[in-house]
C-alpha cells in the first residue's frame, strides 16, 4: 500500500456517495492494522461541501471529485485490496487540505 493510492470504496452502503477513497497514510507507517483514508465524492453531489482549501477538487477518471477531508477515517488495511490508481500528482493539494484542517490559520 502506498500513500495517495486510490481504491474503489469497499463499503457497499457508502459506495454510491463516495465511489473512491484515497489512502493518505505515510508509507513509513505500515506495521499497523489500519490505514488513514479520505473519501472522494462526486462534486455534483456535494456542492455544499465545496470549500476549496478544505475540500479541493480532484479530477480522476474523467470526473470532478471532492477530497472530503472533514470525513477522514481509518479503515482496516485488509479492506483495501487492489489500488486502481494514484493521486500522487495531487500531493501538494492533499497535504495543504490536511494542514488547513488541523491548523486553520489565515494564510
């Protein structure tokens, strides 16, 4: 498992709203049974959540998705089977959104 890998949402109950999840956990932390993930939701379905710095727009698979940082979670690592892509090229945006969520200073 690699940081910023994208997975199909393994939860059948939330997959419609959040089709993908992105693993944001550092590659260094691999000896624990969970992974820290952030869901990706279709931008059209989450217009009220479009908060730019906190929920940046990510283009993936031809869709505009929001990185829903306020919905960060940990899931069992074994639930993440095969990555379907990577958002490594959005690293700066993802880290900035996480930083904003925990520091929220006016910059």
